DNA sequence: GTCAACAATAATTTCGAGATTTTTTATATA
DNA sequence: TATATAAAAAATCTCGAAATTATTGTTGAC
């Protein structure tokens, strides 16, 4: 855990402010990732709170967030000099953070030639979606069959929290995107949380994070009106009713529809080099 | 690529000998991983040739090999001082190699508390096998449906090479284990190589490497007689005949049987702490 | 004008020392 | 004896410089 002594000794450039909450033992580091970033005059996202136990973890989270939100573009070369200026970490620290991201397939690396943000493509999106559907439906099936009262409790809670932020999202500005992603993740994870297979969860986690990347691209420039809340509610109802076939069918359609929407956005907005 | 200047400048302790083959551009580094290892008087494995483009890659390969073959035991703490003495790499290099292994789930890490070899268990083996079957059969199905002449060629070649080493394995000593694993991998990969999904291949790769670890444990102390060659041949024949259902059934049984054998070995040989 | 060899520049990779944190040991107190 | 606190030891984590490699630019020969 980071203590104040640690933070005062080396305050990296990326730090916006530091807070100590009395409720727990964590130090919250608010990162202003836009401060040193070469972003255009777009609206600045609010600082993302990160409870980091080490600088490598902080660097990992910071770079991951930039990749997911597009601050670091697909295919972009990740030079250490640039990353050092932008985030304020040392070379070895950055290197280890990038290696973690390679393991998550968000970054590619070639020996002696450095790192790049993993590219995106329509083909990859289609393959990813198809594979995720394959994994997620199996996990959902097992989860519904194994779900107990605690599972139902998690599901009800997650659905409620998601519904609240969905309501805000449709009316207000796009400030809530990080929060929406968090709760969306929470809901989808709750659905399959009673699946007993550790490995199925592990694989699903990899694919889900990948698809989050595409989802955020299509979220910022939404072109197709869509009632996501109704889709989530249908999944929620079918799961609680323990109707395996219906739940899988609805979830499958939900994933497919996401592909359709994202496909349109990518197809319209992607440039050859991007 | 490593040049000789690089090697002569810093010859790590793990180097046994260095060769330059004229046929290609690689420098072959023969690592004597037992030299500095605290192994007992067990029979020394022959040096494993590794074509490394960087020291991180060499360290990654070396440690991975030790974990797969049991030279580093499941659950064992991986202290940097020990690794430095044993392999001869610097701290940052080792750190990055371990981070790669964490991405492959062969090593676990806890912030500020270091790295450990990932544990093994009967539960994990059962879950792993079940998940691998799920993924591999789907990939096999798609592969057979999409396979062209080139795929058949790869399959015939891989099966032939595997058969040769299988014959040697049953008669001779256990010197061929690395080679058997390589060709076994080659054969199983050839079977599904016509599956067009990149992500299915990616996920399968993760699971296959994990199961290799358990397989090697059961190989060194084989207790159940088994005609592996016949099983491989049945898979080979069904795949070439484009009989999807039969191939999947046979492959499924093959995976299940492997679980049964490994389960017996683990159950008999595993100690509480190991 | 094209290509190869060479020099200059820029990037990645590696190492070891110092800073920080965790773990162990010692000491005091109830 | 058990518990809490403090000092000592051992481990991890981080940084920046040095070594190595890749890339770019230049020159000269054909």
C-alpha cells in the first residue's frame, strides 16, 4: 500500500490530487491523464480514481484507460520517451506495465522494436463478438443452473445500479461514461457469477475487456438509437426466472446487436491507417 | 537478434555453449539450467536450445521451461536473488519475464509481495480439462469444415512426425520428452489450424499450455498403460475423412482420458503443500 | 540513377544501486 | 503466556544511466 511518505517523496507528473478517505486504508490517486496528453480541445474527462498498490499498477491502469478511451490510438507506437513525459514513470516501470497489457492483448510487442497499441478492425470485432458469445452463453447457462440466493441478490443489486446510471446517461451529458462501463461490467459479471468454472471466467474476462474497447468507440459517436435498458431488463427477467433457453437467446441477441451497432460506427469512421 | 558482440560482452552464468548455424540467421543458446540449480542428484536434462531475440525472451523461456518440467515447483516463491543466481539475469529483466508468465497464468503475483509459481490442484485440472474440451472441440469442428488441401498437408506431416517420436518414446529412455511435447503440440495445433477464428486460437493456446504442465507431471511417473498412438490415429483418420461428429467424439474422449490418467497420478503423488 | 557500405542519430533493452515495503526478530508490558 | 510495539533484516519496487540495436542519412562506386 502506498503511504504518504512514498507519495511525497516522488510525486509523478500525472498526479492531480491525492486524498485519504477515513473509511478505508486506501490512498486515492486522482490522475489527470489529460494534463500532459496531446488531446484536442475535446471535453476533458474527469480524473479517474485509482487505488494503486504500486507504481507499476498505476501505470498499467493509466495506460489501459487511455487505450480503452482512445487517448492512445489503435496502432500507435508507444515510445518510452513519450510515455515518460506523459505519465511520469521510469523506463522499467513503464516496460512492465506494457508487458501486462501485452498479456491482455491491448498492446502488441516486437522484440527490439518496441510496443504498439493493438490495432482494431472489423474482422477482429466480428471474430471477438462471435467468440465472446460462445463463451458467455455457456457461462450464463451454467450460472443460471447453479445460481443460489446470493447470486440472485448480486443480480438484483447490479441491475438496479445499472438502471440508475442508464437513466442519467440518456438525458445528461457523457460525463458518466466511466461509471456506465463499470456498472455494465458489474451487471454482465453478476449474470454469470454463479458459473463455477474459474477458467471460463478467466477467458470471458479477456474477451469482455477487448469488447469494452470497441464499445467505447461506438459510445462516443452513437448513431443508432437503441433501447439498451430494455435489452438488459429482458436478460435480467429471464435469468431470475431461471429460464435458461430464453436468457441465452436474449443475451445472444444483445451481443449480436452490439456488434451490428459497433460495426456501423467502425465502418463509417475508420480510416485506412487507423 | 543477438549478435556475437552482445554475447561476448555479457555472458550470463546460464550459458552452456553458443552455436551459429549456417542454415539460418539465429544464434542458438544452449542453456544449462541445471548448472546453477539446486537440483538433487536426479538425471540431468539435456540443454534446451532457445533462439532468443532478447534477454527477456531468453529468461521467459528458461523459467517457463523450469516451471513446466517441475524444476520450479508449484506454489514455490520466486525470489529475485535466487533467480539471479540460477539464471544470471538482472532484476528488471527477470521482473519482465515473470510478468509475461503471469499473463500466461503460469505465475501468480501479489503487489509488494512478489511472485510465485502458480499452484496446481485436482480441481483446477478438472476445470481446465473441461474448458479446454469445450474450446478445442469447437475449433476442431470449424477447422474440419474449413480445411483445405494445405490443411490436410500440415495434418499428414504433423501426424507422421508425431508417430516417429511416439515409437521411440515407448522403447527408449525419457530423453525425448521435450521433443515429444513439441510434436504433440504440433499435431494438436495442426488439427485445428484451419479454424478461422483468431480468438479461439488465442484462448486454446492459453489452455493448451496449462494442460501441458499437468501432462508433463503425469508423463514422468506414468502409472497407467495407455495406447496414446492409437488415440491419435483415430483422431487423425476421422479428421481426414471430414467426419466432424466422429472426430469431435474421439478428441473429446482423448482429452477426458488424459484427465483420468493425470488425475490418478496427481491424486497419488500430490502432497498437501505441493 | 541505383545500390551498398558506412556514419550519425534515435530508439529499445539491460543492469545495478537506492528507495520503499514487508517480514522477522527482539523487547517491553499486562 | 500472550499481546503489542519497535528495531533489524530481507525482500520487493523504482529509477536513470549505460549498453545494445534499429533507423535514418550520407557518401561513393558502378
